[in-house]
């Protein structure tokens, strides 16, 4: 089974380098361009279903893909971005945020831990694998993509910390 995992297109907060977890921002003009381009790159793939995060930026990105692929979009809350708690809206280079980001089993103050996010994302991936069938397109967020990557391949802590998907980036994974 093949999984295509896509990060949503750019938002204003992405462009400004701000931490954006649960804040429900739309795509900006560049994000719409990226999402259209990514959707076009999916044309011709035998994708059977699209599953996306409930946040607007992911749904907008998924809608572009749905138009190209002629498929409905199923929203699944397990793909929502991590709750970054008190760090929401801060700079992605904020020292306190970066220290907290290295603590995978510790909840962000007022938010959730990476381990909590992994539990829900892994459960979704397991469920999709049990369903079987053709390729699945998952439209989600940077933090969620990092966890999807760990589901299919081991990453040491340093690689996990430094991994970052670009907006509208597509990754391909094969599960047997």
C-alpha cells in the first residue's frame, strides 16, 4: 500500500516563521499557488482516497487535490496539528520553544506532547493499512508529517528534531 503525505500550502504565519499548531489560518496567495501546483503533480496517480486534517489550511490544500483527482475528502481529526500550547504564535526560533521541542514525551505547557500526537497519527495509519486498497493521500501539517515519517522509517532524536517538510511538499511511503 502506498501513502502520499502532503503538508498544507503556506499561511501568513508560515511566511513569518511563527509557530502554528491549532490556530485555524487559511492559505495565503502563495499557499494557494503551492497547493494548486502540488495537486497537479498528483494527476495520474492511482490515489483511491483523500484524508485530511480538519484545519482550514489542510482542507483548502486537500480541496485542490480533490478537484484534480475527482475524489471526495474525508476529514479526520487525528491529522490535526500538534497543540503547541503557550508557544502558539511565537517565533519558530524562540529558545524556550526549541528546548520544549526536544522533549518528545513532555507536553508543551497548555498543549500536548509529541508522543500524544504519535498515538493518534499511528492509529490512523494502522487503520488505513487495515482497510487496504490503493494509495491514500494524507493532507496534514509539518509536525504530523514528521510523525508519519517515523511510522515508516526510524529516525534518531536529532534527525527528528531537525526534520521539517516544506509547505505543499509530498512524501511517498510504502507499507507492506
